[in-house]
C-alpha cells in the first residue's frame, strides 16, 4: 500500500462497533428514547432562537436581513437540515459509536477525511459553544438587572464588541498599560459549572438536561401567549424587504439555531437501544423544534418593525426577544420571565454541546489519532473526564474574549462542511455495503436526498461572509499539520 493509499484507509464498521466494548474504553449505556429526544431539543433550542434571530431578521453590515420573511428562512433551513438528519439517522442506527460524523467518515471516506471532519467538528461543538456561552451571558445579565443587580459592563462583554460598538464601556473599564481590561466573566463561569456536571456522569447530565428542556419549552410557550396580544400585523409589511437574497442570508445565519440534532449522535454509545432510539431522537427533535421556531418568528417580527430592529442592532449588543418585548412596552416581569427561560435554554445547549465535543476527542484518541490520555475514562463516573475538562477550559477562556457573530459564522461554515461529508458517506456506503443491516434507511434511494442535502449546505456556505471562509481554511490547514505530525504516525489502524 502506497503512502497516498494509506491516507484513505477505512476502518470496518464491525471494528468500530467492537471497539466500544473494550473494558478500558466502555461508556455507560443509560439513555432511553425520551432522553435522546430531550437531548436533541436541548441542543437545538438555545442561542440560535434567542440570539441569532435578531441578526437574521435585521441583517448586518455585510448581509441583508430577511425581515418578516424570517419564517421562510426557518423553513428553508429546516428542509436543508431535514435531508442531513435522515443521513445521520441511518448512520447512528447502524454504527452506534460516540464519534458521530468523525466515526462515520472513518468507515466510509478513510482516515484522512475522518481526521478532517473530526477537526472540523471542533468548530461546530467547541466554537459553537463559545457563541452559546456569550449569548447566555447576555441574557443572564438582563435577568439579574431585573433584580437591581448591575455588574460592570466591562465584565459582561468581549473586547472586540466593546471597541466596535460600545466606546462608553471601553472608557469606563480599568486600563493596564493603556489597554482596557474587558472580558466576559459570566460566559467563563457558566462553562466551568457545566464542565463539573458533565464529569459527574451521563445519567445525571441527561436528567439535568430533561428538566431544563421542560422549563424552556414552557417559557417559549409563555412568550407566544403573552406577546400575541401585542403583535401588530402592520409590522409584517413589506414581508420580504430584501427579496430572496435577504431570505437566503437569514437562512444562513439561523442555520446556527438548528445545529444540535447531530449532537444526539455523539451519545449513541450510551444509548440502551440505538437502532430504534437514535432515529427517533434525531428526526423527532428536529421536527419539534422547527414548529416552535416558525411560531416564534411570526410573533417576534410582529412585535418590532424591521427598521427599528435594524437600527438598534447596528449600535449595541442586544438580546432580540427581550428587545422586542421592551419595544412593545410589555411589563418588566414578562421580560424577566423570558430572560430566565433563555438562561435555562442556553444552559441546556451548553450541556449537550459540551457533552458532544469530548466524546469526539475521545473517539479520535481511541483510534490513536490523538494522544492516548484523551481516551481515558473516569474509573467511578465512566465519563471521558480528561477531554471534558480540556474542552471546558478551552471554551471558557475563548468565550471571555470573542464576539458572538464571529463565532456563529465560523460554526455555521464548519457544520455545513461536516454535513456535506456525511451525505457523501451515505452514498458511498450504499455502494460498498449494500446488504448491510440498516435499522433506518434514508428514503428515495441512495442519491436523491443526500445530494439535496449537499446542495443546500453549499448554498448556506455561499451566503456566509467571506472572512469566515478564510478562517475555516486556516483552521483546516492547522489540522492537517497536526495530523501529519502525530495522527498519521501513531494511527491504530496503521499499526494493524
């Protein structure tokens, strides 16, 4: 076998499944179907609907907004994610391993592309969680201000946002050698707390998530119920102020609000009956969240007119749902309830994404593409505690100093790229192992839906800002250097 051929060696799906039973790497199987659906809803409904909905409707300095046509943006993105969700469901039921897209790529596309997608998933989970932690901080600050607690603004916002939009915060912050000290301590604190819960155990984490999901669904129902009276149909005109370009740009932005259904696949190894429960969890959570999103978008765009939303978001850091409620002059206690619900929703997303990223590291280390220490399992809690702690430190520190929009754009392009490879993997596996048992199968044959998913993801990438493309290329280049310096030489598959 030539060195080039070795880059595309695949691991058999049977070997991937067999490795999950190795005593030193075995995770606890404790999750049922309701836990899986709740994890999916917990991962999907969070920073996307509570934070990016404003930018998607209003636009920003480089992209037009969807305006009241935001509902069409949600439908467009839901259709695209639906194609991908079907592919994930087939893989997860067939290969119940914790590595998600990384593992699926290893069994279909080869080691190099598996490494690339694993490295890429760091953007989706870890960088995505940076965005969630920042948004959590914004809503938590709004919530405590309702009780008269006012933290210094230089401790609740990142440096780049303060410099570009909030000069008064920079002026009020303490300075060290002429440099303003501005960082988001709240974002770091919540990541640290979530990390402790995740090291504690998967069953405890799932139970914690279940109750948080219940609370945030009640709060979103409250938002719709109390705000419906304040909706003004006149605000829905013009319906699409920027035409299809605005709708497509909005879809690319709110793509972030759908990221999470794929995170369900990272717990397949801890599911009691993955052949049945994984498709239910992945597809069910996506359908439930799409319905909720459309209803929220209708109410939100009827609370605040497009021009007012655009003007506000261009000059300050704001939380869209509570901003719209304040614009409609709703009682402060109602605004406080929604802010509390957002805090809970963000916490659930942080939990699931912080749960997913360490398990991808864990799977890569089990294949010896990363150092073996990352594959260690806690002797008492049976969780990948080393990678959980490392992920927590990385996300917490980054969240203190970066802005929300930068992280969202980078997460979106990384996720879309991963989704493209998953769709390609389904097509390849249908040719390589056509007779393999598939508890769930993507409908309409091997071509139609996977290719439709690829086309939709390419469209989403097209409507993202070009700087995010170059950041993504740079990130992949770093990953290639790491692979050839360590992963290629230590690969467990190569040793065999």
